[in-house]
């Protein structure tokens, strides 16, 4: 009889996360911050001495979300910070790869996101209006990254991500930092938002 393939990953915290059936009790922010700080966006195809990490991207998305929705509660800001949290175990696939993989990737991402949301006091599924604003902030961040560090022309970025309101992004930089610095910044912002939601 064939043995079932292993579907869990051991985390540095010691947790054993079942990727097919994740539970909130096996999710720790330390694991998320560490994983995201070491996962490169754009498959690492960015300029600079350090990869642009998903953790750094998430910090930027949370800032952009606050600018788009200045009356948002800390709870929804936390959701913006955690919007790519499942990538701490499944990695960051660029859109063309996700399309090639098919719906299986989206299902896995959704199960992990639901467990992560519950772990940190959010609803398993976010309200549509909140998801829409987070997605808008995510696309604005992608435009900035594409133009500033990934070699896209503004016209290309406009076509793929939509032209952002320049007033919202003009004073923001794309930061490239060592993973340990980004991990700390992500963890600190998470802790601040958790305190504000308490």
C-alpha cells in the first residue's frame, strides 16, 4: 500500500503546519514574519543588493491601504498587513505561474488565509469592500515595484497593474533591507496592530 505524501511543514517555532488542513493553533507570527522576510517577490528579479521580500511588500501595502481607507479600523489594517501571509509556506508565485498552476493554488492560499485570519482575530473571509481596498493597495504596490525595481516601463506597469494616484505614492520609497531587519519591522507592525485591535 502506497504511503500518503507528507502534507505538513515543520516551522522554526516547532509547530507542524498541515498545508491541506491548516489550523489556527499551528500558526505563529514569528514563523510568518521569518518566512515572508526570506521570500522574494518578482522571483528575485529586482535590482539591489537584497531581494525585495514579501514582508517588505506587505508593510508597503498596509501603508497604502491606510492612505486609501484612512477611516479603516486597526483590524482591517492588520488584514492588509497579512494579505500575503500564506506565502510564508507556499512562496510567492508570479501571476503567470499561478495561471499555469490553476485553481489548486488559489484553494490552498484560501485555506491558509482563513486559518491565519482566525488566529489573529479576523473573520475567516474578509468583507468584499475590505478585500477590494486591500487589492487596490496591492496593485499600487506592484506598480511601484515594477517601475522602480523590476525593470518595467510606466506604460507596461499601467497596463498590468493600473496607473496609481501619484499623490498617494509620491513620498514612498521601495526599501531593500536585509531579511532580519524586515522580519523585525514586520513583527513590530503586527504587534502594534494587535494592540490596537485588543
